[in-house]
C-alpha cells in the first residue's frame, strides 16, 4: 500500500488522478493535461514535494530560523520531530 502525503485528500478533492510514485500515491494530473499546462503557463503551478525528504534541524537558533523561513508559526509545533 502506497504512503500518502498530508495533501492527499486535497489532491483527490481537486480531481487528481493518483499514481504510485516510488511508494507514494501522488497526483499525475487534474484532468486535461493541456489545460493544466496552459494554466501553469498563464498563472502559476504548485508541486507537492512533501514526500521527498525529512530535514532535522538542531541548534539554539532553529526556531528563529524556521520563523524566518516558513509562513506557519513553528511555536505551535509541540510534538518533537513533527
């Protein structure tokens, strides 16, 4: 059984066709590939890369660095390793 990213349900809700990608169930397209291509060329596109890596950060300034780097408030993360 393939693993699922945290965005899996959102991909399905958006009409994604899902395929196995090295053990992860990932979207291959959302209907017409031509329409999708034009939408990305005219506006913007996003690719879910959450399945690609895990990064462990340590050090005294880790929280400040992540506050600078991310839009989400890392102070709300209370479970170590998550």
